[in-house]
C-alpha cells in the first residue's frame, strides 16, 4: 500500500513543482494577464496535464533508468502490488 501511495504523491509533487516553475518563468510574462483572467479554469486543468505528462514520461522511461532515479522521480522503484480482496 505504501508503494502505491508514494507512486501517486511523489509524481504529483514533481508535477506541482514544474507547474509552479512555469508560473514564475519570464517567458510567460507576455501572457500573464490572459492567464490570470482565466486562472479559475486553467490552473486545475494545466496542473492535471502537467502531472499526468510527468508521470507518463517517467513510466515510459522507467525500464531504461537506474533504480535510484526511478525512486527520485516516481517515489519507488517497485511496482505496487495489491493482495487479498483486490484479486479478480
């Protein structure tokens, strides 16, 4: 259970950090007013897209990476295992 929690929380934290870094990036300054006017809609959508893209990228790269790097970006190098009542 801990593995699945880590592999959910850690990528979400990384994705949130990337989203925050993008929000303070000077390259987006020309779009600042537009983005702020649409923040109620854009922030949750962009946050979810960034987190999903981060997770998908690292899951795709996972077989090629050393275990320490997988732990750093995904929270655990182990795949979650669900036992007991979750069996089909």
